[in-house]
């Protein structure tokens, strides 16, 4: 990392058939982020691959992050009633479920919502029922404490979708 907090990023992916490349800046003095930057994500065609066998090129993609810290008895976010929103990823229309987070960090919600935070890391994992099919959609993501929301992803049949978890 440079003295200015800049870090060049390169990650080889898919058995050297793809990569993530970009530049990130670490700056803890920002009100909404501790990390920001841009990158590109590239996957070469791989006909035997389960997801995206034709490959893809995405970019520039904005990257954001914030430091996460957990203290028992302190809320993870400053809201208790919120929503989880799933968009894109072959979903038409989007899926929105109401949810609540209690003082023990347990998430409850409508339509058999089953999502939980891992308090040690700030990650979330779980599932949301697709009302069109009745089948669960697996969701994963992370909490951005400075923004007081969580973002993540889910895998669709041939598209990846975004997940937002935050106040209504």
C-alpha cells in the first residue's frame, strides 16, 4: 500500500481464466466509507462452467467498504424495522420482504425469510422465498456499518442479482 493509502488490486480467478483488477484507496476519515475505488472483473469463456460459461467482462465497478466492529449489547445498525430487496438476476419483478432486527441480532421477516448476521464478521447469509416459484433464493453479503446498511448478491439462472438490506 502506498503512503497515500492506495492499493493496486489484482486477483487471479477461475484457474487463471479470469481476474479482478483495479485500484483501492483506504481512508478512514470519510463519513460513509473506509475504502473506495474501481475495478474490472473478467471471466474468459469456459464451456464446462456451471455459471456464465460464455464468460463476461464487467467494469468499471465501484468498490466500497467500511471497517466492521462488533460489541456485545450494541446494535449492529441504528434501525430495527427494515427490508430486504432482491433485484435483477432473472427476477421480474424484484422481491421485497419486510424484516426486523431484535436486540439479540436476530432477523425475522415475512414470507419465510431466513437471514442471519455472523456477528464476528458482519457477513449475512440466508434465503428468501421466490413468490413466483415458492423456492428459496440463497443470499449472501456484508454489513457496511458506516452506511448503516448491508449489500450482497444472489445467483440467478444466468445473471447475478443484487441484495440490499436496510431501513424501509
